[in-house]
């Protein structure tokens, strides 16, 4: 057991989401570093996001798509000294690198896992805690680095991710955890659900257009930057098509659900798929892609979920007539 794991176990983090303010251990995320003189140009042609905003200090959700325009992997990207910081769901490092290297050929870019770099998540009261810990406090949607610590502020909610070497993050832990409930990776995912931030997880590959997961609202897909894998399908839907489904947030009763699991109405008709779910108080939460014309209960197999819609922290575009 390393020093970071020992620190976390000594905190006895609660399992699942709690009311804020909270500090969550970020074992649900892993880190990849993209480096090389052509890293930016190469990623610009592989990801849905426009890296111009990232190079100017923003961080963004992004996807790498199939030729059908559906997400194969997702990540959060920020600029750091020497390249780009990529946050991916834990367990998806190898799959993400395989996807990103698929068209690499002779491009001067490398993708390296960073297993000694860890993540923590703040929820609620972010500014005061970052100031107390002596860490940078970027504006919403922006990233900032100082002395080896990178902070990513969520764009639409009072959440932040803190990324650093395990030993360095450990040195800030006491200040970060003061007067906060400490939760685990499931607690961090619970807060991501509240923030309306959806990932492509195993079981949901090649299912969702980026705008179906609201990446058009979150700045995670560009319709103007030019070509990237799957771009034609995404642009055609944006300019000429009509979305029939969108990601929405629900409170529900029951166990955690698998990404990609089918959701049905009371007549057994498929009306959507699970994006992610997490336990918490007062109830579990679920992000799910659901048909816009669906009303009423959501079922998994023969079980009603008691699903109740919850508001997202951002406004969705009105459906096209």
C-alpha cells in the first residue's frame, strides 16, 4: 500500500454522494499525458472539441468518435506545461490510448499513462477552500496550474477537480478536507451527475452522438473547426437533423445501473439508455439518454425505477420544430 492509499483509508471516506461541501477521492479517474511538438495539431483532428479554447486556458470535455459519429471514448482535456492533461474514466486508459493512436502514423505525439498522478474533487464552497489550501482558483470552465497542481473548475456548477502527484496532493489534503465530508469515487461520480457531466463508459461505446450527451452545451463539440473523425455525421445532425433524445438527470430507487443498459416505458418499449449512475443521499442519481417525447416511469427489465427528473445546472436548447 502506498502513502496515498494509506492517507485515503485513514480518512474513512463515505461511499456515495452526500450533501456539499464535500471532498471526494478521485479514483474513478485516471490521467494520460499527451506530449510532443505535434500534439495539439494531432488532437485537433481526433477530438470533437476545438483546442483553441483549451490552448487559451479552458478545459473541456471531449470525445473521440467512430465513423458513425458516436463516442468511443471520452475525456477531459486541459493544457499544461509540455503538452495536454487528459482525464479519462479509470479502466479506460488503454482503450483511450488505442483510439487516439489509431491514426498517428508519424505524427510527433506520444500518449503516456501517469499512474502516480491522482485526482480529487471539491463540491461546494470551492473558492474559499482553494484559497485556504494555497491553490489556484480559476474562473468557471477554466484551468490553472501552480507548483505542480492543476485545478479545473466546472463550467456550470460549484465543483472543481484537483490534479497532482500523489505526494503533492497529500500535502494539501488537510486544508482541502477541513469542514468537508470526505467521500469516495462513487461520491465524486454522484457530484458529476449533479453537474450534468456524462462520460462514455464501458458498455456504452458507439451509442451516443456528442450533442446527445449535451456536449454542445458544455463546449465539448465544435461544429466549425473542420475535420475530425465522425465530424460529418455530427455536423449533419446539428445543421440539418432533429435530435430525438437528450441526456437528462433523474433521482431513482434501486441499485447502480450499468452504462448502456436499456431503459423502457411501461409498455416495454425502449426509450433510452443509462449513461452513468451513483449511490447517494437522499437517493441514487442517474444520467440517462431518454427520448424527448417520453413521459412517465422508466423501467429496467421488469422493475420500475421510481425515476424522478431533476434539473440540470445548464439550459438545454429547445428542440427543433
